C-alpha cells in the first residue's frame, strides 16, 4: 500500500492530477476549510498531511495524530500555523515551499505601496459611486515616490526583491535585518543597513514588513514603534498579520498619526477588523501575495518533490524539521 497523503485544500488542477498519478492521495474536492475535528481526523489517518496557511496544525492536531503520521508537507512558505515543537518531539518531518513566491509577494508589496500613494482605491470608489465630476487641479492628489525613504524590515528573498523594484522607482532603500546582508548585494541595491530598528522607523517615509512570524517578531511593529513613525509615513504588510500590533495601527490610522497602510494580511484572518472598512487611508487585499497561476503551481510542484523524496527514503531539500 502506498502511504496515504491527505490534502486539506483544493490545489491547482495540474498539481492534483500529478499527485493522483504518484500517490495514494485524498483531495479536498469542494475546497472547504477543514474544521478542527476534520484536521484531527486527517492527522489520525494520514501518513503525510499537506496543509495550508488556513489550517491550524496545533499541539492537539499533531499530538492526536496517528502513529503513521510521519510528514507534514506544507503548501506555502510560512510555518507559523504549525506547532513545530510538538512535531519535532514526535519526529515528524515538516517541509515548506520557499523561493517560488518571492517575486509575486514583492510585486504585491509594490502594488500596495503604489495604490496608497496614488490613492487608486479612493479614485475607483469615487468613479464607481458616480461621484467623479471630471478632472480638477486639486482632485485626488497623491505623493511621488522619487527620493522617498523605504525601510524594509526583513531583508530575505522577498525583502531583496522588493528593494530591487523600489529602487527602480527612485526610492532610497533602507533595511533592518537580523544580520547585515552581503556587501556586494547591499551596494547593488544601494541599501543602507540600520542596526537600530527604532532609529530606522523614525526616519522612513514607508515601512514594509517582510519578516517571518516568529516569537521574536510578534509584533515587531509594536504600538511603541508605530508611535515612532512620521505622520506622513505609510505601513505595508505582506508578511503575517501578527507582526504588527493591529489595534495600535488602527488607532494611529484613525487619528491621522500615520498617513496610511497597505495590507495583504491580518491578525485574525479571515475575520478582518471592521474598523478598517471605514478608513479611506488604507488599501486592503485578501491575502493574495502569492496568488499567481505560476506561483501556486510552483508551490504544488515543490510539495510533490518534498513528498516523493520523503517516500523514497531521502531527506527533502525543503525540510523545516528533521
């Protein structure tokens, strides 16, 4: 018998077809989000579980998993929704799909930044609502990106890809990271490293969150740090919702203490705080940073390679644990 692979969400057709050819796979045909009980049942039965960011693979799910559960092959890069400590204690291999959504997420960060500064969301709502009465010298004025300062928190693959894009728009690139990046790359990006995050935040026109969600980064953009921002500064978040103190950000946005925010992720997804809906100085996207055809297929292909490598008795290249 082939190991049973249970997939918790519907994946691209090409990916599911290939999985069905290679594995004994159980797919989610109607793409409903698994309940906690369904996740428990899947963990008890599966040899290999393929979850996504929408699944909370917490202590209960992993601890209650059957003796046959040997691998969690995550469809996505972030693994903050998986209890890695319990997985490690149970000797369960955990893998992810890094490197395939870098450009897509960086594109989304630039999209949010441009939408904020050029107020395209406000303009579209005005037009669709029948409230646009023609061109006017003072109508819907935004701000220019040239020579503004972008502070990137987290200078990994996505942060670097964002820096490359932002540089072409004439932005000054600044960054804070656990460690300084290679000097040659820093020179190519024209990037300035700040060892003090507080100092960088206080000097920037834009702050982009591009760091993973970890114990150290939740929330790296705290209420105290939001208060360090200039009144004309903007926040961009394509990382995870919990790397920002969302309540403090909402208060700052409502009070005009910061200029605006472009958000693709939220603290309690998919339940977005209703206060965001009343704010004109925010651009909201439904966690679609990796939502390109190419990225989602590539993510699925990495899952397949990870699972096939594991079944064949080898260590997957993209393992997070074991």
